[in-house]
């Protein structure tokens, strides 16, 4: 079972945000280009990790006592 809420709701938007920051907005800035690329890459990498974690997560059965 995959958790679509984690993968689609958090992972993919973070990947898209990282791409926008690193490739589209960073070249427009002169002084802060390296910092913006770093932050965008970090957000994208974290988005990929969350996306993969969402693929491997599964529902835990509820324990009734």
C-alpha cells in the first residue's frame, strides 16, 4: 500500500518548489545566486525523500484492547 497523501500532497509540491527556486529564480539574482540554488536543491532533495517515504509507508492495523 502506498500513501498517496504523503507522496502527492507533500513530496511533489516540494520537488516543484525546489525546481522553481534552483533553476528559474536563482539565475535572476546576482548576489544570492549560490544561496538560492542551495536552498532550492535542498528543498527538492527533501521532496524526493518524502516522496519515496510515501511510497514505502503502509497503514498500521489498529490495535484493539
